[in-house]
């Protein structure tokens, strides 16, 4: 087994592994993501662009990564090049969690009390749900097309993810 990646000097608070198990993304409080090859332990990229702490990261089936940040944005990254593909803006508070679907969408949770669904091809927000408290976590279940999210009031929300027109 290869040596583990060296980590971050300021702590790691977000992790995601690609579906093939070859690459890990590690987010940190200092506005960056680091990307490592798990077989060799070699660092592949340092992803810079966020203006706040990286709170969460998820990896899409096509290798793109989506990071969520205290700067109220999500950023979409290309695994091969390490380049930022787009910035998703719309949240009015920290984005604290993100999940990706198998069909090119991302779902983000924010302390602005919203869950937002994004089309990763266009960068557009295509759906929104507002809860009673800050949204703290989100997961997506592919077989049922459901989003499950938890908020600061203690509520667990179960939402069916269907195609929605932009701006809904």
C-alpha cells in the first residue's frame, strides 16, 4: 500500500473520492482543495479560487468535482486539468454541503435556509427549497431520485428530485 497523501497543514474538513477509487479531493479551511492520486500518494493539483473556507466537496461520475464554500459559492472543477470550469452563485450564506447526481446536477445546502439544485452543464439554478432553519447537510439517493437534507431546527427533509424549469 502506498504512503498516505500528506494532507493539509491547516486541517482537512471535506473529502471526496472518485467512483473508481483512484483520486481523492481534500478541502480545507484555507480556501483550497488538494487532489491526490491514491495509488502513488502524489499530489495532482492544488485548486484555488474560493474566497472562503471549503466546507464540502462531491465528485460527479464524469470526474468533475463540486466544492462548497463559506464564500457563498460552489465551484466546479475539471479533474484532468485542475482548472475551474464555473462558479455557481446564488446562495446568501455559507454553502455547507453538496451532493451530485448521476445526470449532471448538484444539490447544495446553505445556512441561508435553502437547498438549491444546479444544472452542471449550464451553471443555472433549476430548483430551490427553503426550510425553517439553516440547511446543514444533504445527500442524494440515485435509485429513488430523492434528496434528503437536515436543517438546524432538527428537521429532516425528503424531496423528490425531478426536472424543474429554471428559476423554480
